[in-house]
C-alpha cells in the first residue's frame, strides 16, 4: 500500500479517513524531503495539516482516542483509520529537527512552523507590552470620578480605564451591550487628560463593517461632548489589512501611534494578530476589545478566547458582564445566556414557551418550525419586515435615479433586518435563501437588478472595498442617462458608487452566514438552522447569531432538537497561547 492509499483508506485498509488531498500531499512532500520508515510519521504530518485547515493552531497529543475524537471531530469509523499508537511516534518525528524544520513539537503540541512562529510572536510582543508601565496622573481618582457614576454597572468599565492608565496592555471582553466601546471612549478621554500633547490614536477592526461601526460610535460620542473633549476622539477607523498593508513575506512597518484600539478582536486570526502586534510600538498602549464567547476567526486560531483564558494575562484582562442592552432574565438576553451556557433544559423551555411565527409584532423572541426552507408564509413575514426598505426602493424600481442621501437611507433601512444562515450550501443555506427571498420579494431573475444587495467577500484596495462591506444596486444619473451602480457606505456619512462590472468578488446578500454577520448589528434577526446535523452547528455560532439582534429575534429550527445539540457542542480550537510558558 502506497502513502496516498494508506492515508486515504486508513491503517486497516477498510475505513476511509476525512483527510483532504492537500493533507495527503503535505505528508508526501515531507516524506520526499526526509524519508521516514515509520508510517505513523506520515499520519502525524497529515493530521497537523488537517487541523490547520480546520482552524486549529496545532495538533494536540490526546490522552486517549476519546480525546482524539473530540479534537478531530471524526466519526468512530474514521478514527479506526488512525494507528492507535500514532501519538507515541511524536518524539521520533524527523520533520521537527532543526531551527528551520517544517514542523515544531512544543510539549504535547505539534505545529506547522508558521503557526508556531505566529504564536511565539504574539506571546513575545504581549509579554513586552506587559513589562511596559506608565505612571498614572496624580489626579487619576478624580478623573475617574468625573467619567463614571458611582454604581455597580460602571465598576468594571472604571476598572478597565484605571488599568489602562498605568499599563500598556489591556484586554476587554464582554458580550453585546456591555459597554466595550463606551469604555474605550472614556479611556481615550482619560489618557488625553493626562497627556502633555495630543495623543495619536489608531482605531482598527478586522472587517470593513466592524471598522465603520467603531468610527460611527466615535462620531456619536463626539456629538455629545464639548469641542475640547471631542477633539481627543479619532475620526476614522481602519481595517487591519488596510492598516498593515503588507504580505506575509514582508516585514510589517511599525505603526506611528500612542494608543492602538482593536475592536472585534475575536475575529482576528493567528497570523494577522502576530503581524499586528509586531507593528504596535513598544511605548504605545494596546487595547483589545472582543467577545471571547463569539465565533473564532475564519482562519486558523482562537486568539482572543485563548488570551482571555490565559493565567499569564489574567491581570491584563477585564471582563464586562453587565449588559445595558439585554436583560439576562428575559427576551434575547435570556436566550443568549442559555445558549452560551449550554443550558439545554432552559433552552428547550424557552423554545416551548416562545410564540410561533416569523418576527411577530409584540414578541421579542419567536420561533419558526416550518420544515420547508421555501415556506411561503415565512417569506411573507420577511417581506413585511423589509416593508420600509421596499417602500423607499419603489421609486427607483420605476427608474428614478438615487441621490447619495437616498442611497444611504436605503442602506440603513435594509440593514435593520438580518437573515442569518448557519450554512452556505444546501436547502437551508445562504445560497438557497437568497434565491427564495429574491423571488418572494418580486425581484427579477437577473445578475444585476435595482435593489440587489451585495456583500464584498474579499478586500479590494483599488476600489476601496473591504471584506464584509454591503452595497445596494440602484439607478444613478450618469451624464444624461440612468445607469445601474452599486452604492456602499463610505464610513464618513456618505456613499461611494461602483460600476457593477467591476465587482467580481461580491455575493447577493439578502441572507448572509452567521460568520459574515460578526461585527454587525440588526434591529431584527432571523436565525436559520438546517434540518440535518452539521459540524458548524456549535454553541458559539448560535450565541453569535442570536446576539446580532438588538430588538427582535426569530429562531427558525425545522428540527428543534438540533438547536439543543448545537448548544451542547463548543468550538475547541487547539493552541498554546493560554499556556503559562511555551518553549520550542
């Protein structure tokens, strides 16, 4: 049996393994560089590649096969393909030898060298920031008193600001509505009050949508402050990719900043976080904001979650637990709390008590049990939820050109409802739902039509578009003719127009995935689950989808048991950032 057959069919020759062709090719490559006579080495190489593709920073040696099943998420039949003593071959793995070896064995964790190097850079940069101390202003207590009222809800925010006044590194984690952005606004005011000259502050986030929301929050805060105080708040926020603007092969230039604030840090993957931290000046303050319980980054790593769990960062981590948006004992807050805690009995009780229907009036949380993804009544409710948007759109469907102000109003109106699917493919996935909604709303079956919402799926610096930016196709007056153009919010209260033919990397976005919704908020959310089990259905996905809603939530679960099953499963991404000490 050759290498490929061994890895495809397994040790016994009877069970098919879930390894991809890339995993097998990676093992082939290492074998060609330094041949090994031990087939277990090939398995280890293929498995570490497999785990990297699934978002894990490393392959962790399990204590038993039950642990292996949990880590790999393989069915029992597939696990039988792996040699039972494969983990005992780790110490003799030939591809971990030398400073430039393709693999790194760090204790019980086996890494691709690129992943191990990224972890080490993150750890080293954070440890250097930990060592950086600032002398707080003598009047710090009085300044804090002026910023915070004396009540329990603000104690955690006050603690975060007090910590950042004397430390270079602060991690702030909390769920939606716990005041993370509010805390940063007050922190920037506090730091500027103690500075001898204006501070240079950089605001950044992993997606264009998250960056725009951060900039909008700062703009709203400036409007409530006297001019002298408002001047200390930045006017712009950048995406991380735009801020760093380097490839993986190029060194990252140091940022010119006194304070760097990163919002939605849970979405930042391992290698991007390493590049960011390398760029943060050692004399600057770094503030990471995020919800450790949300979905991890699409790419490899669960950086924010692991950092918030790391004992060596405990003194730098402040958790905000009081929600100003949700009551934990009712409505969306109660559902999110049960989902996040994996409290299945409570979740089942909430499901039973919730009214049936899609976003009915007078109900904060409702459920939908229709077993057909094209259920006509459900789409009538979606049409009702978008009634304001469709009304604003109607004149433009009749040929009237849209002004910048009208385009912005349409974008804001459309964004009040979020249809969020757990999956991309299949009858309950984003692609099918977009087709159903497009038909139900009466739009033309054409590539481009007035009212088509689109979302950018990758950064396009030439067009000034970032991954996650949402636009609307509208008629615009070009010269003396009406032409279809796509309007995107520019983040500064205006819009930028693009020619449809230049937008090759966009998807129709009546519905989007829960992953794509991170960094977004909607007044109403329809959370759509599939009717069959899927690996993506986890507690983090359910919690993230539910908490995108501000006012009203409907959970569409054609098989309600899958909701409970999803909330009983958590994302456990392997990595070493939470470990107290790591050595090569």
